[in-house]
C-alpha cells in the first residue's frame, strides 16, 4: 500500500462513530502501512480532554474490540492521536472558539500534505465547520472533507448543506460517505457483473423476475431516540444504503472503472426510478414500528419504551422503524421488474443481502423445480450463492433439486474481511471518490424519497406495529404476496 501524508482532523472525534468505527479502521490502515510515519489523527470535540486523556480513552475503549496483539503497533497508533477542544461558532459572525487557534498552530507548515477533515457530527454543523476551518486558514487546495450521513432530512436540506460546504470546498474535495459502498460484497457486485461474461446477457427483465434488497437488523434503537425520531428507517437506511445497492444492481455497464463513469451510471438509475406518491404510496410502501417482543430468546421493549434520556413524543409514535417499498426502474432493461426494498430494526437477525430472483424455465420437462436465485450476502458471512437445479443421485425418477453453488469470501480468500470504513478511509487518503456519493446522486435520491415522506406525513396515521423479533408488519408480506411472491428467508 501507498502511505499518504495527511493529517486527519475528526470533528466529533470522541463520539460514537469515531470510537466504534473510525478509530478501529484507522488502526488497521496504520497497521497496513497506509498512514505516513508522521500522519496525525486530531480529534476535535467540546470535551476538555488533553492528548493523554484522549489516548487513555481510546486505549480503554477501542483496543479491547480490536484483539490488537501487536503492542508496538498499537503504541505507534496511540502516539498519532491528539485532541483539540473546539466547537463551531454560535453564529456566522460569532468569534471562533480558542481551540481553532491551537488547531491552526498544529497544522501550520504542513500545507503541502493532503489534509482530511472528517465531519462525524450532526449535519447542521457541516456548513459552520467548513466556514470556521476556512476562516482559520486551514483549507488548502489539497484538503478534503468527508461528510457523514445523514445529509439533511429532505432535498431542500441536502441542497442547503451541499451549497454551504460547496462554498468552501470544490466537489472533487468532498467525500460523502455511504458506508455500504465500502462493504466487500458490494464492491464484489461490480466485479461479478462486469468481469464475468455469463451474467450480463440475462441481467434484464427477460430473465429476472424481481430483485429483493434487505438490510435487517436485530438491534433496536436504545439511546438513539433524539436522532431516530427525526430520521426513521426511510431516511436512515433507504435514502442512502438501500438505494445505492439498487443502483449497483441496476446500472448499465460503465465504460471505465472510473469515478465519474460509475457515478454517472448510478445517477441515471436514480433518475429512472418511478416516482411514488399519493395513492401509490399506500400500495407500494409499508412502514412499521416494533412493539415488545423477543429477539434471540430475550424479551425486548417496543420502540416507545426503549431506555433513553429523551422521553417519547408524538414524533416517536409516528416514526417508522421498518420500511418496505416496491420500487421500479423505468428503463429498457428493467421495465416491469419490481425491486423490493426492506429494512427494519428488531428483526429476527442481522442479515443484509441482495436477492436476484430469476424467472422459471420457459418449459419444464421435469416435475418439480424452482427458479434460479442469486443471493449476494453482505453480512454476516459475506459471499455469493447461486441456487441451481441439480439431479439428485439415484436410479429412480429424475427429480431436480435446488442446491446452492456457494462462494464464501472467508473460506475462499482466507483473508480478514476489512470493515467498510477501512476501505473508505483508505480511499479518502488516496483521494479516490469512486465509492462516495456525488452531489447529484444524493439530491436525486432525496428527490425520490421526499414525495413518499410527504404522503406518509399527510396521511397522519401511525406505522403498523410488528412484534420485535418478527419479519416486520403483515403488510410487508402482502406487498409481495399479492403478486404471488415472498421475501427470501434463510436457505
Ligand atoms: C447506519 C444507520 O447508517 O447504518 C444505523 O444510521 C444502522 O441505524 C447502520 O444501524 C447499519 O450498518 P451496518 O453496517 O451494521 O449494516
């Protein structure tokens, strides 16, 4: 790997995302030689920590989860860590917090190295942070800024943030994270589709009956009410992760493996999505909220009773923890092929996958048999499974039996599957935005989501309840059931 000389300034650097995802990923980048010897990781937060406090916190909270056996490597990583106490100014003309002075002094003289600002903080701080960094003279032509999701709550909000950040950074300097794009299976989807000849001729409405994209989680939302009440499953998961997966399944072959070529094709898919609003929203979308139930044999509370500092409000009653949508890509390749999307908290288990369901054979000469199915498993157990028909050995009647041809990444490549953030941080350091969302993509995705939200809000009814530990509300099964289809469950 190439080590990229860059300091990384993480705004919100002591928060949950930083401690759970970014710092472990950066440790692995360091171990793999992707950080230059003098690269520093500077966490910025409002907490009054000094460098030693922050290193102690990371040592106590991050190291146990890493199984980092290499003590010298871990110490080297800790020495890269610094903490600066600073906040964004209270208003446009408010004076800068004194911490910005310290940050400026720390970064002085290193203008010619790439400098990465990672904004792991709520979206309303993105604009103010960029302005403060600019006023402090920290933004150089080689700087990059990474924006965590959610990028606003709707199209207008996303445009506002994009305008604010775009006033300081050029589009080529802006990296909008969707961590699903960093997952191994997701990148493998591109290789599967565009490095194999046999799939492309059948990758269309002639041969494919429908596509299912599921991101199910068994976790609930304890302690996240403040965020989740205003997001909900549609904004939290569908607008970004699920739509990005849909794009990669549906996009046309790009002419090059190139940042703009791939993102251009994804954008075309988003622009081809059939809008869903009004009465169609009632037919083609489902929203649910979990009530008490059992997950992994353990009794768990419903969404409204999750332990949280913030008490439930009316917004809590209306927010969806489950969403399912029957989407359609209106173009030559996909006309008439439903793309079913679903995501939910407190489902029976954590399982994210893309299922491509092929049509049945045009004429069967055997009794029995089921149509082929390709399953791309994102997690757990990353891999690709193709369900084919095979003859069961024996001298009697020939009966086709469905059997999986399975590729497990762990068993095949005997390598550690890196966390999505590792891959994406390495790409930021290398300046490669291919796996990041371009402004027009994010805005096109919001443009499709907004009318669904508007219809839900104007209906004013409550999401359909589902017991924790079950597969979502009844209506989610009917969404497929009325055309004789069913959600793919574990084989
Ligand atoms: C995040 C959402 O973007 O993705 C969370 O905000 C969700 O609500 C998470 O739990 C799921 O990510 P993963 O990688 O665990 O599937």
